[in-house]
């Protein structure tokens, strides 16, 4: 009997201990849940506070909200899926190599130059067609309506520009040379830094500008100006005059390809990355590398570079211009904290809009002016992060059928809205002269992000043109100068599954 009582007492003690232990566990769970809830509330409060401050100080487009400035707002259940696989991107690049299309007067037809596969010699007559300056007799008459640096130029200005092109010095056979751009610059239609426009008060769109040329990109050099300070180059799908001081000459094409097409590389995934200063003198400190730039990546080393070991850094090789104009190579540390990625990013809808939103608020840069982008330039930089090399013009990009380019000209507004509802986020939309990245639908209205010069706000009744000149999120109710909305005007979209 006494033994049974001892057992009962022992069992009771164990039960009390278990109950106490369970109580402690439950209380701990409650405290953890409370803390977790508090963290979530704090995070929500912080986000609400940030949004409130943005709404108080940041100008918003008509029809947009603060929440829409966050790329997370546009994420969907399927936006993590691949828009294009690496294999599909490789297929596209193999079948759509970047080239310059020009009309060859000697041949009497349009021809192409492929910058990665130029012939060893180019016919001098083709060079005259490529540079494509107006005839001397017509030059003054055709261009005298252009203002240069805000004023009508003096007589002889255009003749002097033409003379500096040194067309008479083009040989019968031109041997291409190769160089690497070491600073972001723009290719010009004439060898000059002047600003030309039909409007004397124009600030943004220089008629002399052809397109941007990015740092670390390779160019083929075909001709030199009379004053020896400019060279005529092909870079991707465009050509023009750039200053020699922005180029580092390669000793041969193999060296050129090793830098411009490295096998192992970092991709700049930030809007731009600034190379750091060093304790020791170097050539590349302060170099600005825009989104999409490919940087040659080296295997890790244990030795010192620029006076330090470089723990937590990538080791890269950056070209620079020697005093004699030839290319030198410098090893640099690039911290993993920089907005860079080893190889190309996976191309999901989420990734496309996250990259695009990094340009939000940047100044509009016609042809790459102001070290910034116009509509096609922004798209090219975003798509470069995934391995695409797109042509210069927005119309050329829109018609790329291997990207799913689909003509929607003449479609009704109802049909357009029905199709837009099905399109994945990150799809490219095009209307005459303007390229946009599709974000999604909100209250039956389609939204896009783009680098845009001007628009007319719907419903303000004035018809006044808004000089936005920047990258912004908007719906497609915005009006064009012809009075049509962006929705009514859009004529192409790119969806490979359509």
C-alpha cells in the first residue's frame, strides 16, 4: 500500500513538472508570436512611414500611387517564372547578330556590317555610303534650318564640318582596327561636340547624336578625322564619330574579343557601379560602369592587388588607355557588396521589373546623352543583364519576331485590353517612337515604366505638353500630341507564347 502511494506521488510530481514545462513552452510560444507580430507591425509601420514620406515629397504621375513605385507591387503568382531560358536567349543571339544596316550606293542595295565579323578589308566606296553625308551642293540648303548651340551657324560651318570628316582621305581599301571604349560616350553624326536642333531652345535632343557607346564595349575603327581627334566607329547596330581619347586601341582582334566578349564575367546589375579608389595610384579608380556592362572576371588570387588582399571581393581586369593610345589592363578588386552578378541574371518577370525600377527618376538621355537613356536605351541596358544584345532603335526592337514581336496595328481597344491582361509582367510594348516595359493592370488600366520625353496629361483640359524627360511609372491613359492615348497608339508587343 505504501509502495503504491509512493508511485502515485511520483506520477503526480512528473505530471506537475510536465504541466509546468508545457506552460513554459506555451508562454515562450506566446512571447515569440508577440515578438514576431511586433516585428511585422514595426516593418509595416516603417514601410507605411516610407511611403508617406515619398508621397509627401515625391511628385507622382497622374493615376499612379506611392505603392506603384515599388517593384514588389507588380509581382504576381507567376512572375517568378522564366520569360526566356538561357538556351532561348542564346538561340536569339545566334540568329540575330548585331549589325549596321546601310544603303551601299556602289552596290545599289542595302548591306550589313557585323561588327564581330567584319571583313579584313572594306571597300572605300562602302565607307562613303556608311558615313552618308549630304552632297556639298545640298548641304548648306538642307541643314541651314538647324540651330547649332542655340544660334544659326555662320556661313561655312557645314563645309568645315564636312572637311573635318576627311572623306577624300578614305583609301580604296579600309582595314578595320579595333578598340575598347574606356568611358561612356555618344557617337555623333559629325566629328563635333556641338548641339544641333531645329528648335533654338531645345535642351535634350541633339540631332548630331547617333547613340551611346558603353565603357568596356568593343568598337571597330574605320576612319579618322582631319584634325586627328575623332574616329569613325561601328559599335553594335550603330556607327558614328567618337573622340579618340575615349578609346584604348587593341593590338589585334583576338585581344579585342577577349575584353569585349569575356568567357568569365561579372554583369553590372545596378543602375551604375563606381570603381573604388585605392591606396596606390591606379588608372581605373572612379570609372563609372552602367547597367549591363560585362567585366572580365579572373580566378581568385592570394596575393595583393593595389596594396591589399581583397577579401570579400571579385578580382576583375579593366582596360584603360595608355599614353600612346594603346590598351593597358589593370587588375582591380570589386566588392561583392557592389550591385554585380557572376554571369547573366535569370530572366524572370520579377527580375526585369526590378532592373527597370533602378532607373526610376533618372533623366531622359536622347541617344545616351547626359550619361543616361532614351526609351530604347533603358530597355537595352535592362535586357543586357540577361544576355540580350538589342538593336539601337525602338522600332527595330519591337519587330524582333524571335522575341515574340507581334503586330497589333488596327486592334480595337477591347482587344488590346484583353491581350494586355494575359501578358506577363516585363513584356515590351511599342508605339510609334516609344518603347515601354509592361507592368500589369490596376482597375482595368494597363501600367508601364519607360524613359519618356513628353506627354499630355489626360483630363487637365489644357492640352499642355508636360516636359517630363525622365523615367517614370504611368498608366496608358497619357496622351500624345496627336490627341491619342498611349493605349490607342500602341501597335506592337513581344510575347513569345502569343
